[in-house]
């Protein structure tokens, strides 16, 4: 049966509609066309059929891209309207006007400036016609749902709010503009909004100039700490995992893909599952983040792909040498060798406040990009004007309007090789690696994305002899260049569609018949037998070589990446006892949900040997605790983070207290060896620090009255708001523990329990047979953020049980899993 939902409505004019109207204004051949009106039945502008299947997954069929977008927008709004409505408010710079205490002045100033009408118009002009149609349709579908349902009858979280309204393409352009900045400017909103010159007679001039030297927080030492953590950009701690398994390790002619991007469970990065079919043009299924009319991660009949956050840097700081006495001018040697004094421009930005009030605040711009209050990035950096210096930032992704074009192109790929060609041609990915496989048994890793064209030589030359701050920033992983000369401007490649970024020929990828993987480490090691070298340091985790290494790319791997490799090796020699020595969907799913703690496998034997021999452990308060029971519990622990694992929480709190990160050289007896990166560093040094760490972990749970042998699922869980906040036990753990299957939250609450709100998202395992793709998946938080919807926590329970389900792709499969009637949307 079908449900016919018709609606005729005059569409609201947008930038696109206005442009079209101008183009058509002179197309009439004579005035006769206006003298007689024929009664006609209006044709549908938007037309889509939506069939939901198990767990609320919409399958949208349409004859054009407008219809596809219309169906996705309508279905998404049914399940998650509040999230996108709120993001439109933030991206449009209206949070102070609408969101009360959640509003933010700096955010509003920045996004009002950034998402200006001119920028949105330029972004629109760069889109393929099919993309414009899909985005226009998405806005119309979202608005149609809101119109049909009424703002008072939607998700109670935002029902009746005046900021929930119908939208158009301009609203989505603001969302896309904001999303583009995830790897760059969006991490510096506060420093950009706070940037302001000093009074001209305050600190400028050679006789009154304030001198600032790097402090302890901004040293060249690799162990130095910074106020600004690059991990907040690269998401190295809680990022993503992906395996591409080729025919050599699947034992078939086809590849197998596993993907699991780790993201926050709420808000702008929430994934949504859907399937698009336009006969003869597009047939693709997967998941996209809100507002996206195409899957960002998914599969078609030939190719399956996933993404992980890349370590590549998307921006550079520039240090400006100010003109004495004038903080609004800086010295610059142009490409002709002529010395100039360039102006810093002040752009007044007006934001709306409640009660018809407004606030005007400037954003300051150099020719590189917005100015920064550098001391907000790190308090050891000089404020604007100190040392006659100021700092500005250029972000490559902010100059990239091609992401939507890239998603659509990737959705149509016919092989791994074709996928590479499409990524190199468009170069639209802003901050991710791509891991993919195909029906022909190939495995791909690639970081083909927007990266500033800064070579190792330029990074070195443009930071030397420019004072102490640039070298210190680079040592901490923040790319920083001398802004006093055109010689330090970003370079260009002939095969790049964007000025200032590397072309595809200068970006790393490999295609293999065995495997490729990534867990947020750099391109250097995605296959142990084929190391990638010779690329810009801006693609690496570190900008400077790791001490004691010969290759500039070589750096200690995260424990999660080491676990990723070991799981593959253990499968191929059957050390995991799963039988055979190849991968299939079943044993792959067992491997990725095995929840092995690599940190425990690495250090627990040494810890147990010590605490068994010396069970009285010191605690930070100055007392001691008897560790006998804890040692017994940890001895019996299966060294996994499953819901029934007993002792996992004790080890977690112990390891959290050990001062370790992947680059620490003082925790292990055997240091990192680039010739053996999977097995080094190793052999934990047992000392007063590690003993106190275990003592504190024990007393922590004793004070919380949590049993040391409590099953992990009793203290780690998700709440089901739609079912009286019932607890759903969660497996998984922290990347820092070497848990491949990351599950995390804000840390233990006051009761010593872990409420998960970040980690596993859209997990897919995909292979191929003669009939097409075979895909099994889970969306850990389920389709809907609306706790009144039936799809709010249904997949979450499946995930807790490690119970994958088959995604229906063919018409017969969709029919077998159909839930409810086909909705035939027409407008």
C-alpha cells in the first residue's frame, strides 16, 4: 500500500531562485504569452517515495536530485528536527537571539561574519547543478514536514520554539559553511572574535614595546604542554577506525570493509542512515551527517568506503611584523621584492540580541585571513602588539566549496581506482582519510584532502630566524610561518582545483590486495609492508621528527592503532582462535567487537607481578591501601571491555593515572623503534608513580562503594530517555587504553559511573557477491534523537548485544524489511 501525501505551494525565493528569475526575465518572445491564462494542473516540483525499513531507515526513490533531497530532508526532520534547527541558528550567528543561556556572542560574531551572503552565494556558485537540486530539495522536504506536523507537535525538545521554522537553501549553506571549518577556523572562534589591536600609543614603538618570551607552556621540548591541544582538532584520542580487506585476506574475489567513525552522539556530527535510488543514475546507501543530501560514508553495488579523521593540518598561523606605532599595519615583502605596509582591515559585524537589541563588533583581517588573539590560543604567546607582532590564520578548508560535489561523486564510484580518480579530481574532502574496498578485492587507504601547500623546506625556512615563537608553535604541532614575505605564501600545484593546496599527485594513498587500515594515525603506516613517505609534514601527526628516528614520518603509533594491526595479524595466523586464517563478515564483527585492551596486554603482567609481591600500595593522600583483592580481580579479568568483564573499570582508572601518551619516552624500558612500530615502546617501568596510580584507582572505587569485580556494564551505560531513563549496558573503552572499539563520555560521574555519549556511530561491514553488496550495520545511538520516536534507542540495544543486522539494498530486501506504508510525497 502507499500513502499519497500531496501539497501544492508557491516556493519561497532563495538565492538560487532569484538567480534563475533574472536569467529568465528576458525569455518571452512576445506579449501574447501574458494575454491568455490557460487553466492547468501544476506539475509537482518535488516528488519522492519513502519506504522505511527496520529501525526507521528511509529508502528514498525519486526521478531527480530534487526529489532525492526532498525525501531525505523530510525523513531526517521526522527523526531529528531539533538538532538541525538549532545548528541553523548557530551557523547563522543567531544563538544570542534565540538560544538564551546557550547563546554565545563570540560564535555569533564569527559565524555572522563568516557565513555572509556573499560567501554563501560564492559557495552556491561552486556547486554542481545536481547538488543544488538535492540541497534545494532537502530544505523543501524539511520544511514540508514542519508544515504538515506543526511546530507544536514535533520533538518536545524544541516544540513551539520560535527558532524552529521552515528553511531554504540559504540556511543549509550556512550549515555547510560552518561544517567546512571543523579542521581549522571553528577551533579558533574565540581567539578570532577576541582579537583587537592595542591602543596605538599603548605598547607600540621601539621605546615602549613590550617584550614577551616563550614561557614554560610554549617550549620547543616535545614534552611541553600547551593551552591549545591539537588533539581537539585531529580527534586523535577518540577518532575512528576503518579496515579495508582485500582478496588476499578475504579468500574471495571481493573485498570487505569495516568502518566505525567515532563522533559525539548528539549535535551536529550525528549520523543518519538512508538509502537513495534514482533509476539509472544513483543507488547508494549509508549515513550522512545532518543537512547532508548524500551519504558521507556508505556503499553502492561496487564500492564501500568509510572515513577517519586525518592528522593533516588544514591551516597555518602567520606571524606579522607590525609597523612601529601602528598596530593596524604590517610590513610585507611582496613577490616582486618590494617592501609594503599592508593594512589590517576591520569589518564591523552586527549580531542580533533579544528585545530588538543589536551588538556591533569588528572582525579584523589580514590578507591571509582573520586575526587571532594569540594569547587566547596559548597564554605564552604575545598579545597583539607585544614585540611588534601579531598573528593571523589561513584555513584551506574555509576556501574549499567542493565537499558536497565530492560526496555525490564518491557515491557513484565503480571501483577503488575510480574512487581515487574522483577524489583527486574534486579534492573536496576537508579533514578525513578514506578507507575503501570494492567487489574486485582491492583495499584502499588515502588522505586525498585539502592540505595547505607547505613543504618541509618552506616550513623550515619560514620559521627560522623569525623569533622564538614560530619554532615553539611548530614543535607543538601548530604550523606557523613568517608572514612578512610572499616567499612564505602557500604554494600551488598544477593538478589542484584550489589555489594554495596540494594537488592529488602530492597526497598519499595506496591500493593493495591484502589490507589497509587507519585509526587516526598518519598516512605513514596503513600497511606494515608499504610505508608511505616523502609528503609534507603538514600531513603527519608531528611537524618535527620524533627523536631518534631516521624517517621524518616515523612516530610512535597510538595504542589503538597498534591494536588495529595486531587484530589483523592475529586473524591471519588464527591467534585469535576464531578458525581459519581469512576474514569474513562474521569473524570480522567478532574481531572489532572483541574489545581487547591493548594497554592491559602490554603492561598488566608487570603491574600484577609487582602488586602481588608488594600489595601495600601508596595513595596520593599519603596513606596506603592493600591491593591484594584488586590484584586478584585484575588477574582474573579477561583484559577486555565487554559488558560482563570484571575489573576493566579498575584498570581504566589505573591507566588514566599513569602519565602516558603515545610520544612519552619515560614510561617504558624499551623505547620506540621505527623498525618495529607495532611492538614498541613496551615494558612498563614500575615505580612509585605507577604504584600510586593503582593505589588511587583502588581507593577511588572503594570510596564510591563500587565493587572492584563489578561487571563493566553495571557502571558503563547509556540512558534511554524514552523509557524512563532505563540503563543500556555499553561495551567498549578508551582509545588511550588501546581499545579498538572506543566508547567514552565526560568521565566518571559523581557516582563513579561512565555514561557514554561519544564513540561508536555508524558501523558498517560490507562485502559483495554476484547479486550486489552484502552489508550489515549498526548505528550505535539509533536513528532518532527524539525520545518519543520508536527509533530512539532500538539500535542501541542491538549494539549493546553486539547484534548486527542486514541492511536491505535490493528491492526484494527492502520489501521484506518494510515498516509501514510507502509515503508518496508530492509538492
